[in-house]
């Protein structure tokens, strides 16, 4: 059984909240239509999931993908339908368990969610129109939103309670991944650019070189680098800062620029040199040597990374346990054998986490 943590939150919340809000603010309606039938597609402990509810959730996801410019094929829609139903079942087993002990701040969270959706839709009138167009009355919308809040807050509390990371776990990760926590050597430089197109004629290049050389002579003669940069430099992004580019490591700047920046001493002014952007000269303002970040410097980032990773495991196990104790019946026809491997768009899969970076 695939546990769709993202299905519980995205499929249901998008269907009930974002779909109504976003369709109210877009003139072009989504192309995936609701199925109006109330045929039962699944039961969870005797509680039915009907086809209309499933279609609403599928439309929420498909519409979101279409607004992102994604093309969703018929096969992908079929796969999405099964994945979304699996997520709705997950959602329902959590809801049934949590309904007897709802979150203490439920009413406040519900109000915040309703207010946010209303604002996204462009106001009460626009939201009401969107609900009507989608065949959902206000009472159903508010009930579904309340259910979503219960599910989301329950899962949040479960994760917070069970996905704790100790200092020992964080330190063990640090010790096993020391190479990830090396901060590369960096320099802070300021530069002045006189722009020249790569295909400029010789006369244009000569004129630009004369201009940049005159600017360098002023700096060497004692004029403040920043003042000259503001007056002369064609790099509008840095000129207003006196040419300051901030700190940067190797591999960021053009090779010709990097070569000089990393070969100079602090406060040393380079000779004039060229890159595909034109003629430059620079001064190194500060330098940072390569260093290994200490555990204390990265402990918080490591803990957040490990907590996010453990959250997925905790919620998967929690929902798997609830489903094992529930009577779940699915009435959708099974997917064809050729579709047993997921070919749904990436948005229908569980999120991935990346290791922390220094």
C-alpha cells in the first residue's frame, strides 16, 4: 500500500480549497469535468467515498497541473484517479480516528483556512460563484474544509510527537557526512565593467579599453573604487553598490574573472582583463579560507533535515497502522497490467527530501 502523505493534504485540500479559489480567479475553466454520479467507489469502515467526491479531488490535482502547463494524458488521469482514491482513503481513516478527539484549536484553524481561501478567490461573492459552478454548496464546502483541518492538524501533531530528533542522531549524521559540511574558500570582490559585445569591431574595443584603463588609473591614483564604479561601470547590478559582488566561491564567475579574483591578495587591484561581457578590473575586498563547519554551526539544519525525513516515515507507519485496523473496500476496476508501474505526473508522488547543505 502506497502511503500518499501528499495525497492527504494536496489532493483533498486542493480539491476543496484551492480549486474553488483558483477557478474563481481564472477565466479559462479546467478541462477535466466532474462526474456527477454518486456511485460508491470505496468504503472505509462502512463510510462511502462516492465518485463525485473522487472526481472533485482528481479535478483539483489535474487543474493544478494544467495551470502549470502540464499535459495530462488519459492514461495518466486514470493512474491519478487510483492514486487520489488511495489518498482519500488515507484521509478518511485519519479523519475517523481523529473525529473523536479533534485538535483543541480546531475552530481557529478552520477560520484561518476559510479566510485564506476566501481571499484567494477574490472575496465571498467570487467564492460562492465558484462553489456553485462546481456543484458544491456552502455547507458541504465548510464541512469538507473542517475535515481537512482535522486531518492536517492531526498528522502535524503525530509528526511532532513521534518524529523527534536527538542531538545524538544529529551528531551521528554529521560524523558520517563530514564532507558535506565543508565551506569552500570564497572571495569578496568589487569590479568595474565597460561592456563590449563579443563581435564588436576593433575601434569599439579600443575605445572601451581606453575607458576602463582610465578608470583603473583613477583608482590606482587614490580615487575611491566605489565612487568610480558608480560613475563608470556598465554592470548596473553592482554599480549602485560601488561594484561590490559580495562573497562567491569558485565555479560561479566567468573563468577569466575567477582566475584573477582568486589569485589576488586582499586590497590588490587587478590589471584590466576581458571576458565575454567586456573589459573589467577588480579589487579583492576580503577572503575566506576553506573551512569545515562545526557541528554546532549546522546542528539545526541537520535536525530539520532528519526531522523531515522521519516525518514521512512516521506518517507512513501511522496511516498504515490505521488502515490495517480498518475495513477498506475499493470498487474501482483495477489498473491494467501495463500501468502497474506509476506513470502519473511528478506532482502525484510523495515529496522527497534533500540533505542539508552548508
